[in-house]
């Protein structure tokens, strides 16, 4: 799988929410694109990732 352009090996299919939690992402501070489509937060638990997917995760940062 590609995560933000880097190769990551998935040993088994996993839900998007589990993958994000296991990799230290806070789901209320990110936007996720999977294979070119923006995934609504409400679908994170039902989306299954495979090793063939391309995932882009963008973190929101505050500033002034």
C-alpha cells in the first residue's frame, strides 16, 4: 500500500479507522483520500484497506 507516497506493507486487510489509530492519527484532525476519493469520517469504520490501495492522509494544523 502507498501511504502519502511511501510504501507500507499491510499483512492483512484492515479497516481504515484501525489503520489510522494504529499509526497515531487522530481522526478528528485529518482528511483522508483513498484511491483518489475523499472518504467521509462517518465511513472510516466500514472502509477496508488492502495492500493495493493508495492512501493520502492530511493533518490539519493551527496557526496564526
